[in-house]
C-alpha cells in the first residue's frame, strides 16, 4: 500500500511505520514542507533499485564507449531503449518483490498468531 506521510509522522511513529514496511510491504512517500522528499520502501525493493541502477550505469558506459565514434543519434536511441527496458524490469521486479514480501508477512502472521 502506498501512502504519503510527513516527517512528523516518522517522529511520532517510526517503529510502526518500519513494521508496516518490513512485514506488510507497505511503501511510504515522506513529505517535507509539503513536497515529496524520500521514500520508505521494503529492503527488497531498494535492493532491486540499487542492482538495476548499477546495471544501468554499466550499460550506459558500455554504450557510450561503443558508440562514441558512430552515429550520435543512434547512441541516444540505444540509451533510451535501455532505460525503457530497465524501467519496465523495475516495475515487474518491484511487483514481484511486493507480492513475495506480502506473502512472507502473511505466512509469518499465520505461524505466530497474536494472543
């Protein structure tokens, strides 16, 4: 579930928010002074982002090296296509991660019911 929260919400209820992210896979957009400033996401989502970001940078460097002396318009097209594919994979992997995170949280609740 995606919700917007404020810095005040974090100050008042950090533990509950972290539990919601960790156990249910919730995602929060943190606003500061009325503008989005950060995101609170499950660690799996961040790991996917970080992995894809590194892949993107490596791929862009490779494209630039290969295309440096070739057609600049073609270089831009290849880069745009690569970025579009990565964005698509982020969405796909993020959805899968969120689903896995939610399933794990449900399984954990089933194994450890509250009294």
